[in-house]
């Protein structure tokens, strides 16, 4: 098995389609390569995907995985600390009076 990087956004999109789009699920079961390319997977990743037909898991399984993955993305964003920079342009006397207060 080849371990190739895939963006979280692409995986969220794939899981969403597998969780909620019956037509996509059917196309995926019959031709996973074409369905993956339709979703936006690069062809260099698609060629490593197993090509045999398989029965997909229940939609609820894909939805649960999508929610876990989007939860991870949200928690990463919540951990980002944006510095609060304050730049005062203007009268220097206002700046001095603000510092004295």
C-alpha cells in the first residue's frame, strides 16, 4: 500500500459525497478511479487506489468520518493565535497622552 498525501479539504469533499450522494456512491462502486477524478483527486493519486469493485460502507459511516475530520480542522483553526498588533498613525501628542494614562 502506498501512502500518498491528500488534503483534508479533498477528503472532506469525498466523504461528503460518499455520505450523501447516491449517484456518486454508485459511480464509485463501479469505477472508483473515475469517481475520484470527478471529485478532484490528482491522477497520480488515483492510480494507486485499489481498482476492484467493492460494496461501500453505510452512508452513516462516511458521515461520521466526515464530521470527525471537519472537527479536527475546526480544532486546528481554534488553536491558531493571531497576534493583535496596534499601529497608531497620527498626532504624537495623542500617543503621549495615551501612554501617560
